[in-house]
């Protein structure tokens, strides 16, 4: 879809974020004259041509505002994704956002995505493609879908035996996926894998009594886990 306005040289962009610093920061990157266009982020110019939507809105809200922009207007909606919450970016795209851009994108990145939106070339935007790939948990280090599935269960506190049952895999297959995922994540232990997972958008399961707490996961994790005398790790629960 190509946006058309009575004055093709004027483009109205709206930045929607619960965080003023994000709203003002993105607006400052876009406002001005670029490529023969005059870009404004000031309200009072009618319906926006393009909306940059901070996916943090989806963390606490029901997404009604996103639905409004997608269903009740002709705006193009660009999801502004957060590296630590790739699941929110994925949810925004699932609900219909036309493309994505990383919150940490450069000024040229934002301008490239905006120009692609206005000229109907979002599907060709390398910046948008990279951001969309980043919405897949583990995508930044090229975890396969199965490796990501295994890691997600590890983060939730599942044992290897439980992972094998949940994903219909053999114990040896689970261990193989764990080893390959650990190499890509550059971690050497289950505790550090959980910490890495939480820091990269994999959700902890609050209902599980087993497994580390969020405080434990995000701590320094310098002290090795100790076991009571006489207890042994079951063969199905070793990582290798």
C-alpha cells in the first residue's frame, strides 16, 4: 500500500509509546526534510500516514490501541521492537503490523523504513527484514526452531526428560539440541543458558516450583550449584 496525501511533499508520522523518551527520540530522528519530503510528527495534521508503534504497549495493555490503528485507519503501522522482548514484536506482527524496526535502529534505519513504507516497498526493506527476524526468540544467534523450543523449556525449569516428552524427542536428541544451542549462545552450563534465555526474551514459568527464580537467573551466577551428599543427577537430566 502506498500512502497518498493531498500534498505529497508533506508526511505525517505518529510515534506511539508509553515512554516519552522513546516517543521524543524517534520523532527527533524523523522530523525534517528528507528525500524531497517534509516530515512532521505534530498532531493536528489529520490521520497519520505512518505510525511507529512501541510494542511495550502490548506488555501491560490489551492491544486495543494497536487494533485501532490497524482496523480503523489507513495508516501503515511499524512495530518498534525491543531486543529483550522479541515476543512482543512477534505479537504485534501477528496482529497485523505491516513491518518492524528495532528500537535501537539508527537514524538512517528509521528513514529507510519510513521511505520504504511511503513508496510501497516495505517488503524489500533490509532493515525491516532484520527487525522481523529479531522478533523470533533466539533468532539473533541463529537458533533453529527446535533449539529454541528446547531452550524455552529449559528456561521454564523443565528437565531433559520432561523436554523429551513435551517435544516427542529422544533424550539423546534433546542433549544434541542443547549442545548446539549452547555453542551458539556461548554458554557452558544450564544456569547460564537460563540467564541468557531470560535476557533474550524467553519467558520464565512462574507456576513451576523447580528451576531458578528470576532473581537467581539475573544474578552473577558465580557460585556453582551444590548438591546434597549422596544425590546424583539422573542421566536423563545431564546436558551432555
